[in-house]
């Protein structure tokens, strides 16, 4: 009696330590973030909590260690952007900070959208209750319309008011 042949399998691939390597790399990045970046991530995390607590319709993204967070509004070419910057663009210094809320127009029709909004500048500013900053650089595709205010980002007690 002969036994039926059985296939012989040679190991071609096996688990590696890729996931451990990625986790170790992420841990190293975490340890190399500056105090400013850590504070910005904490600010955006608090912002997410604030939005969630208010049952807001806006959807925030993951809190990242950067000076901005984007907020989608359902159109790929137009978005809201919140900025918490350690650079004060009016005083041109890092000694004070600023917050901005921007409408960002970013596609091949940005200039057209901007002109349509600018044609209603007075109405838009009246609805906002204050003058807006209108940024339409001739050599760039991206246009911005924003509100700006000075801030002290290191004072966590003011964050809920700033949010």
C-alpha cells in the first residue's frame, strides 16, 4: 500500500517586526516634539472636546501638533481653517500669538469664488459684525477670507473662550 503524496510547503513569508518598528518610530517622534508643538496638539484636542460638548455640526479632525486644523464643509474646493499661531502677523513677533478663522478657497475657480464673495463684502462683514481680512494674492491660486485676533496660547484658562 502506498500513501498518497502530500504537498511540501516552504515558508516564503513570515511575520516580521514591522509593527514594532513603526510603534518605536512613533514613540521617538513623540519624544522629539517641541513644547510648542505639544501645546498646539493639546489646544486642538481641547477644541475637539469643546465642539463635541456643544453638539456642534462641524466635524473636527484628529488633534495634530501643528498650528492649524481644517474643517470640511462639504465642498472639496472650500474649507474652514482654524489657526492657533505662535507668530503674531500684525506685530510680526513671536512675543504674542494669534488666532484666525479662515475660509480657504483652493481650486481652479478660487479667484471667481473670491470675487463673488468680495462683491458682497459689506453684507458679509455686517453679518460677521466686524471687518474681515481679504487675502487674494495675484500669484497664488489659494484665496483666504479670515477673522484674526491676538491671543495668549499658553494661558489654558482662556482656551474655551478662544474656541
